[in-house]
C-alpha cells in the first residue's frame, strides 16, 4: 500500500511532456501526409505550401 501511495505522488511532468512532444511530431507527419494526398488529388505536386505546426 505504501508503494502505491508513493507512485501516486510521483511527478508525472516528464512523461506527460514527452507524450505531448511525441503527439505533436505525429500530428506534423499526418498534416504533411494529408497535404501531399490533397495535392496529389488536385494535381498539384508542391508539398511546401501551408503551415506546419
């Protein structure tokens, strides 16, 4: 029971920040993929347009 209480009180800042960074990276990748697919559908081969997170 004591170890459970200790775990609850542990600082979770680093794991949370790491997860946020990982999700931001994944979001950038998905936005790029989405933009490339839209460009391909529309017949535009440029992948440098648009904003990146």
